[in-house]
């Protein structure tokens, strides 16, 4: 028995070896190399100066907070707008579900740069929204919908909501229909059934979607650069400017790793809080 198990382990290791080699060569080693840069000063001596500079400069702390705030608001927007779509997909017929899935995925067949330029046209001072509101007499001057945090959140929500919808929909598909019948027999209203059955059993999908959207928002570069302009600086943009414009690889690498560390820490804290509280059994089932 032990010989057969060791053979299975050896075969599994051999099967994993090519993938592990690729991950090691194209991800882990380059990341370690950049990490080494973050602990070097301009004379290439070992130093914590880059990290000290980051935490001692109020500007970088403000940028970090803005990055986290924009990411959290993007998650909230994706959750509020995406949950009804996922709920409809779960209740729709197979054909309609396929159509809706195609509709939410199809925008991603277009480059994110082109989609963002489309939003620039729509949200600009002379864009479709402002022109319509001005013609209707609802506003006296154009609304500031672009080159601010609101514009970045709109762009990120457009790009990332598909992940939230599909993650939540996957959890909704797995809910046993007999649970709804049991809730109805016990006299639960539709609202009570939603909060007592649907919402708790959808939490794994919500957590997965939140993790994906938050992580991708924290690391987003193109959308904040195009829709935020020079007014909304986030950590990925700052890291790019330090490395590519100012050629300060050490500080840029430090900023990149602080971004990575803060993302992992916040995601881990969120999942830990959710999975150890009231709905712990939902994640263990």
C-alpha cells in the first residue's frame, strides 16, 4: 500500500514539475530579483531607506489610502450592481443565461484602453451624459465625472464587474431548490428567504468575487492612468513613474512590494473575518 502511494506521489510530482518550473522561472525568481532591488540604496548598498522614505512621506501614505479607498468603492459598486444580474442568471432559463453571460463577457473582447476612451467620451464635460442633462435643464454646468476618483471607480467597475457576477452566479447555481420550498412551507416570505437562505449560501461566491475585484483594483494601472489623469495617483501609477520615468528602480520596487503586501494583508483579513464569524459553516460545507 505504501509503495503504491509513494508511486502516486512521485508521478504527481513529475506532472507538477513543468508547471512549477515555469512559475519559478517567470514569476518567483523575477519577483525575488525585484525584491532585492527594493533593499538597495542609490549606491547599491543594503538599506531599508526606501521603505522608511515611503512611510515617512505623507504623500505616499495618501496615495496608499487613495488606492485602498478606490478599490473598496469599486468592490462595493460591483457587488451592488452585479448581485441582481447574478440572481437573474440563476433564475433564468439555460438559453437566457447563455445570452446574459455573453453580454457581460463580450465587452472584454475589446481592449481596456479602447473601453476607457469610450468612457472618456461619455463622461467628459461635453460628453453624452453632461450634454443630455444640460439640454434637459437639470444642471447649469457640466458635472465633473472624469479625471477624479469617481471616473476611476466607474472605469474599474466596468472592467471588473464580470468577475463579481460570475463568482456570485456560480454559488447561486449550487443552491438546492428544495431549500426554497422548505422555507416557503415554514412560512418565510421572499425577503426572509433571501436573507436566511440565498444570501448566506452565496457568501463564498461574494468573497471570491470581492477578492478578485479588490486585488485587480489595487493593481490596476491603465484605467487610473487614463480616467484619473494627473489628479488621481494610485500606487501602480507611482511605481511605474519611479521605475520607467525617474529610473529609480529601488524605490519603485519597494512601492510595488508594499502594494503587494497591503493587498495580501487586506484580503487575508477580510476572508479571515468572514470565515470565522456567523457564516463559518457555509465555507466548511
